[in-house]
């Protein structure tokens, strides 16, 4: 057995959801899941054969400054404890965290659906996640597949809500705009919202939606899209509630980042009736869990957690488990490939070797591929709101 390994374990505590009146459908906390995975791996010989010495850090959604929490967590990881790597599940994208860990040469293995754009993927190659697409690729895939299905057509007038964070503005300019042009689609209006970095920012975003809805109605928008690395669901919820109050019912073009499972519990059903999307995260995309069968990795992780007394019952429970599972399972595969070496260069070589052989717990069929060196989902399906049933997959699996 190799020497013990100090690992940062970063996760969200969603204490802001209740304060905002949002029901995410979880029956247990992410904290419980992340601790259970550490305990389970240690009970079965460690991760990659190395006993985990965990350094836990929490990102509280009710906190007034997420980036201050990120700074404190990174200081604990890189200055106080000198961890070999960080495993995370926060549903929040922070370029500050990437820069801080990169400066210390610490790999970040993430189970988040919030991932990098092309610039950040190149600048911070030690940020590794199997669960999401690079931002530009995501926008191109959403537009391409919804246009290919006939739901987005040149006669439609598209309105785009863009979160005003640097990464989202880059994705809008270099990802969504070119995709719209390639599909010969009409961009009728855009609206920028507050960059989401605190619970107060969500309140600001919500208050801004009245102006967004008014602007889009005046521009005769009939299809609405959203660009946000970590808060697409927040933007859809806030926008749809205002639109519903005004009895305006546009179509919504979504991705897995909109967390359809949670939208179904919170957004007005009359607004979701014309929602369509491209998904690659079954536990979040469809409320029919028969469409989200566990992969081999998912089954192994469920067995681990059952031994720890955790049994998922909802789609968001399954997503919480599978996203955390992928961070641990991928790093376990990496360490087995490197013989326990967690140095950044060794980790990157291992990712290149593992490539599409890694079976994810989160993604459609567990299929993975290397996107320009960045690991991510290889397959997707279209989803839609189905009357009296909620969100369902409506297509077969296809390559992304």
C-alpha cells in the first residue's frame, strides 16, 4: 500500500435554497455524501491504494461572498495542508479557484456540471471533470441539435440572457453567436444579468428579469436561451416566473445546466410546457428514472454509499451521488494508472491514457471522450416537458 494522500474535499452546502424558497428535491446533504465517499474508500484500501487524509472545505450558498469562501478554502488546501489534489462538487464555477490551485500545481478533479470555457480549459489543464462540456462546445451542441430537430428555425426570434461574468461573456461571443450564425438563426435581443457570486446576486438577477422580459417581448422574441456556467437554472427560474406573471409563454432552449429535475419542482408548469433541451446528465434531465439507469461506475458507487447508510430516492439525490462519485472514481482510476503518483504531469498523462475508457456515473451511458484534451461527455439526448409527466428524454442517444 502506498503512503497516505492529503486530499482537499470541497463541496456546497445549499443553505441558500430554502431561504430563496427553492426545493431541490434532495433527501440528504452533499456534505454527507462527500464524507461517506472518503470513509468508504478508506475502509476499502484507500483511493488508488492510498489512504485519504481529508481536508474538508464548505461553500455555503447563503453566504454573502462565495469568492471569499473560495479563497479561504484554497488557502487551507495549498498553504495550511499542502494537499496533493482537490475533489469537488459545488455547482459553482470559480476562475479564482482554478488560478489559485494552478499556482500551487494542484489538480482539481470535479464532479460539477459547471465547467470551463475553451480559454480556461487551456489555461488551467489541471482542472479535470468528466461531467460537462467546454462552454463553447455546449452552446454549439444545444443550437445544432435543437435546430436539427426543427424546434429552432430561421423564422424564430431568439432572445439570450447572458450572465455578466467574464467566462459567460466569452462563451456568448465565441460559442453561442457563431453557432447561431451557422444555423442561420435570428438573434433578436440580448440581456446581461448580474454575475452570480452570492445569494444577494440571485436576488439582483431576479429583480432584473422584469426588464429582460419586457425587452424580449418588445423585440418579439419567441425562443429564450441562457448562458451561464453555474447558474442557468437560477436564470431560467427567475425569468419564467416573471414571464408567467405577464402571461407570456415563449419557448425555452435549455441544457443539462438548467437542472430540469429541479425546475420541474419550482418553475411554473405553464412556462415549462414549451421547454426543449439537450442533455447529457440523465439524473438531472429526466424525471423518469427508468431513462437514467445506473452505469457500472454508478452501481459501484451506490453500493459504496448503501454500506454507509445512504440510499437515493429522487433524481437530485442520484445526481448528488453520481457527480460526487465521478470525482472520486476518476481520481481513483488516475492514481491506479500512475501507480499512486498525484503530480500534475502524471495526472495529465493518465487522463490521456484513460480517455474514453473511463465509464462515468453521471453521463448518458457513461460515455466519455477527450475534447481537445479535456475529458467530457460523449453522448446526449434531447429532452422536453411532457404534459402531466414532467421532463422526459424524447430522442435516442446520439454522439455529441
